[in-house]
């Protein structure tokens, strides 16, 4: 069997497990099993992503430079978002929310705005470049 068939079978098995756990959690009103299953699925996904990342770097080591440029650009966006966030505490926030959480929440919004803007600009640029060719 090739890798595509194996990955499809694994996907369907995980999907069936997820559906069974979801239905059982809703039926018995105990959501701990659903939460634990989602943690396990997340761990499997992160682990497979790291393995695929390592295999890709091992197969094409010349792509490390481009990967580091992408990671650096993302780190720059995160730093920029953190610098732009105000960390202002509103009256509607619960008292137990820390100033750090408020600051990172604002940074997350700024990161979203920056990445959305870059995405829209790249789409517009691609459209204009295609028309002008």
C-alpha cells in the first residue's frame, strides 16, 4: 500500500473515534473524554507535523535559509503586535485577568490585523501583476 492509502485509512479511523467520543460525551453529558481526545489528536498532529518538517529539511537542506527567513518575519510580526498593543484594562474585564493576558490579547489582535493586511495586499498585488502581464 502506498502512503496516500495509509494516511486516508488513519484519517478515517481518527474521524470515527472522534465521532464516537463526541456522541458519547453529548449523550452522557461528560465532556472530559472529548477534551482528552482532542488533546491526544492535537499531540498526534503536532508530532506528525514536526516529523514531516524534519523529513522535509533532511530531504532538501537548502530550504533552511527560506525557512529561517519565514520564522524571522513571523517573529517580527509578533514583536510588532506586542509593541502596538496598549494593554489597557477596561471596566468590563474580570478582576482576575492579568495585565500580561490583556497585553497579549491585544498583541494577538494586532498580529491578526497585520497578517490580514499582508494577505490582502499580496492578493491585490498578484491580481494587478497578472493583469499587467
